[in-house]
C-alpha cells in the first residue's frame, strides 16, 4: 500500500482538496504500479515550514511503498507531484522536497 503524506505551509481553506487527492492518488498509482484503491494520501496544510530561510509557499512530502520504487520512479514522482502542487497550491517545484522510501529495499518481498 503506497502512502503519500504531504505537508505544506499553504492554507488549504480555499484549495480544492478533492482535486488534489484525485490527482495525487492517480499519479502515485500509475507511477508505482499499484491499484488506486491501495493508495493512501494525507494532506496537511498551514504547517510551519521555512524553506531557504523564508516562509513563501513550500511543501514536504513523503512516499512510502512496499516495492515498486527505483530511480526512474523517484524522478517521475518528484516531477509529477511537484507539478500537481504547483498547479493546485501554487508551490513552486524548487520549494518542494520529496522523500521516497521502499519498505522492501534490501530484503526479499513477501509473497503474502
């Protein structure tokens, strides 16, 4: 089950969170190759974030997945989620940081 957790200093009161959830769920599902009904997205706004010494719009996100992560997937996640945040929340891609973690890295994947 991939999980995308997004924290931003942008106030979400005027944002269309349903559109953000739909776009990010679809992106994570298609890029990682897992069904949408297994993708979890958490979105938290108005978080105290300073990036580059100022509090202009910025975001931190983390993707955790059981498999499906490689260098190309990471690049695509960064580009696609960055584009979504720019379009939906006006967070410039240069003020967005994504951490990606594969819980199965370095060990055999369970057949369960």
